């Protein structure tokens, strides 16, 4: 039986991924860790420990003690927050990945998952239906760190035989955990604010289209990739994935079908420039061909679930 360590279990992806992995592999076989306390559901449903991935010795000790065979390394400083403190963010994002890759090499772990992002693309990248292989000139510290990480993932696979796997996540939308400092976070915040205050001031312009994915689809894609036969994987940098693409005006109109008096205003901030350098839509045909990527949610279905579940969460 695989023994899995999730690093960054308290984050937006980590919370739901940990719970789904425990459902599949058994609660006692999925070890959750973060630099801060996780939610009660994660902390009490299986083993959990406070762990700083930058502390290489403690990371190595934890993996050895728990006989870990796979790692999902999710800890990172996201795009919006990274721009506020570039050098610290670069250090956290890159040193944590190198610790995990060195550990995988030395301990001969079976697989490593690390998320990349659409942030690896830049203003010179084709923005419509962005190909798997294309110009990549990111102009944010987050994007630069993710592009560098992709190269290291492929290097450790080719040089040392580490089974590295990665997805270039688009914006991820979830009702279970609130957003954590990313440029696509408006697509989470808008649902909470619509139900709490019936209005939302968006930090992107109304026509800023970006690729998005409902969290359930993203979690399934992550696990499907990790469970795929290694011989079917044609690349070891990171796969393009995307469920849907929309702009703030379109998502506001979808919310207004359920909340007719909902009001949306726009006040673009520094994140607008980041969004303007990212793709509007993604070509994920390589992921579909290699390991069968599928997505279930469109904007209509996602909005129904988000509003329904957030109402329960806010006890409205």
C-alpha cells in the first residue's frame, strides 16, 4: 500500500486533495502536513503534523519515519502575494521544490506530484487556445518560479529517474476553502460576496477572460495523472489542463440568474497586469490523449453548486 505525504494540506487544493486521497487509499495511509494548522476535517480524519518543507532535515525525518512512498508537494506563495515580496517568494517556492526532489532521489520514492500553473506563460504566448508547447516568457515571480520548477522536474526525471508528474493548473474554484492570494481568486470571492453582501468589487476588468477549473475536476485530474501508467506519459515538465474559460462579466451574469439584484463593479489593481499576461483559454489535448483528462463542470453547473454549498457553509 502506498504511503502518501501531502505538503500544504491546509491550502485551497490541499484540503480537498487530502480528503479524496484518504477516501481512496485509506485515512491512515495519507499523511497531511502544513506550516499552519489544517481545518478540523483534515486534521482529525488521519495523521497530520506541522511541517516546514524548507526544513530539509525534518522533511527527510518525517518521510523516513512514516515510510512515505509518494509526495504531493502543494506549498507555494501564489501569484498576487508573490509580487509583494519577490525574493522571499522565489526562495520559498524553489527551495521547497528542490528539497522534495532531492528527497525523492535519495529515498527512491515512487512518485512526486508538484503543481505548475498557467502563470508559466507570458505576454508573448498565444493567448487563445494556448498550446502545450509554445513560447513561455513569464513576467511574474510566481510564473518564473513555476517555469523553473518545470525544468527541474523534467531534469530529475531524465537525470535521476525520479517519477515526476505535474499539471499547469488554471484558476481553481472551490466552496470548501477560501482563496489564498492568487490572480484568479475573484472567481471564488465573487460567490461568497454575492451571498453575504449581494455585491462584489472585482479587481480585474469585466472582459478579462481566464481559464478556470472547478475543484472537483482539478482533484480528479491530479489523481488520474498520478495513477496513470508511466509509459503513457509523453512529458515530465507539466501538462496543460483547463475546464472552462470566462470573464468577470460572464460569471456575474450567471450569478444574477440566481440572485437577480446582485451588483458587480470593477476596480482593477496590480493583478490586472498579471492576468493580461496569461492565456484566455488552454489547449489540453495532450493530457486528454496521454491519460484521459475529462472535466464534468461548466460555468452553469459550477455556479449552481457554489451558491448552494456556500449558503450551507454561511448558514443562510
